[in-house]
C-alpha cells in the first residue's frame, strides 16, 4: 500500500515547529535534551525541521506539550503559514 505524503502540509508543520523553537530561543539540542530528560523519549528534531524526516501525530503532540500550545492552536498556525491548507466548513 502506498503511503500518502502531503509535502505542502509537512512544510507548513516544519515552519511552525521552527517558529515555536525560535520563540523560545532554544537550540534543537536543548529541546531534544529537555524532552529526553522529562519524557525519556528521543526525537530527531533536525530531521523534522529540515524536512528530511516525517513527523508523526504523537511527535507533534509531544512537541505541542513541550511548547505549551494546544493541538488546535498548532494547526491554526499551520493554516496561517499556508492558507491553501485551510479547509472551509461547508454545512
């Protein structure tokens, strides 16, 4: 079965993650170390932020927890980064 890969979405997610880290003035290594120390989980933030690796929903959730942003606020920011990703509600 072929995996679906939405490059446009992954690019916007990557940009939001880069923005969140920049807002905290932390290096990738600092974020990785903090997450490992608190959750005993290793993530490859460099691969995620550069686009050379996909990001799972669980990793997005973990990073949202770390940056203290709700999932809904995170994805609103993703939509703001790339307006083409916004899906209008048609009811």
